[in-house]
C-alpha cells in the first residue's frame, strides 16, 4: 500500500487524507443519529406515525417541535 502512495505522488496523498476524513464524518453521523434514535422513544414514534397516517401534519410538526429532536427537521 505504501508503494502505491509513493508512486501516486502528492495527489494520491491528498485523496487518501480526504478519504479518511470522509470516513470519520460518516462514523460521527452514524453515532449522532444512533444516539438521537434511542432518545426519541417508541411512544413518540407511534404518535408521529398515527398523526401522519391521519393526515394531521400540523399536529405532527408541533409534536416534533416540542421534542426538539432531529426528526422535526424532516417534517
């Protein structure tokens, strides 16, 4: 692997560093959304699904806004 980095020159080094940074961002986003998913809870999910199924979008938005979670951004 080191051989390919040496042969590729500085452009390949930059691409490698950018790839590592992108992978770190992906891992951080997975951790963030995993924590938020656990914090939301099943009752909240059931309430939202029920409201959306009954076409009560404004009530669903208000419920999401009251919880201050990332789910609110989706609606």
